[in-house]
C-alpha cells in the first residue's frame, strides 16, 4: 500500500478513536445530573415530611393551649356561681360552663388524635431519613464511579492525543496538508475510504468507475472518490475466517 495512504488511514483511526473517547466521556455528564436530581427529589420529599411533622406539633401545642383556656373559663364561671343574684343568671352561667366543658372535651380528644398522628409521623420520618441516607450513599457512590470513569477517559484521550500529534509531526507536508484540508469542519472518517465489494466507495457507497479502481490499484497517486472526495484505497485482505 502507498505510504501516504497508510499514514492517512492511521491518522483517521487516531481521530476516530479520539472522537469515540470524547463521546463516551460526554455521555457521563447527563448521567451524573440525572443521579443528582434523584438525590434532590428524595431530599425534598424528606424535607416535606419533616415540615408536616413540625406543623402537626404546632397544631397540637395550640390545641393544648385551647384546653387550658377552656379549663380557666370553667373555673371562672364556677367561681361566679357563688356571687350571682338571679336564678336566670345562675342558669346562664351553668349553660356556659356546660358549653365550655364540651368544647374542652372535644379539644382533648383532638389532642389525643394528634399525639397518635405525631407518633406515626415521627416513626415514618425516622424510617424515611434512614432510607434516604442509604439511597444517598448509593447514589453518591454511583457519581464517584462516573467521576472516576470520566477521569480515566480523559487520561486515555490525553495520551492518545499526544500519540496522534507526535505521529502527525513525523508526516510529510503532502500528507498533513490534504488531511487537514479534508478534516476541516468535517467528520473525521471522511478522509480515506476503502473500496468495497462490487467496487463501491466505502464512504459514500457510490459505484466507482473501473478506471478509478484501476488507478487506485496502481497505488502511485492519491485518488479520490468523485462523489464524496474521500481518498480511496484497496483494503488489506481480511484474514481467512477460522471455523
Ligand atoms: Zn465516496
């Protein structure tokens, strides 16, 4: 094979590998973001549950104050019973005492209900907190693994890029220039293409004229596909398939 073609193929291989590494690395960022947002939504749910617990505790405190207020009213009315003059006023006070007792009893029932509710919320919240810590640790492990993978890919990319650039420096201008010209703003695999079965261009699949194939076979000059401009070459024979 023509040396120039061999160099171009090698350069294209280098660049394809570099692109593949960069793509693999780029896929990791959204994965990490996805995990971060799962942690975030678990944390929000936990926060909500804690707020509900706090609010219920405040409600309970208020109801207890309410019970105290009713208690004081009952005592006050009770004291006033001793000093009323008329029968009607006495009856009115008794009825007020009765009302206050009912209201107090209702509030006490509500306090009991609320205490049960708080106990349940506290148990749930503790359980949820424990689960959250476990899930968070698992998610953070996943992120750390992705970070490590990202670093590994970056290291591999840096290494390969250096190899590629060092190799590039060893090449003559008549290889570097056409390569750079053809890769400017283009896909990396658009520089060289093997001639495939039935004499088609391995890049764009166009059927090549026999004269073009003949020129490529002579291997003297760089011959391009007229359709896609890739430089054509005859691929090395694939090793015989083993049974
Ligand atoms: Zn082509």
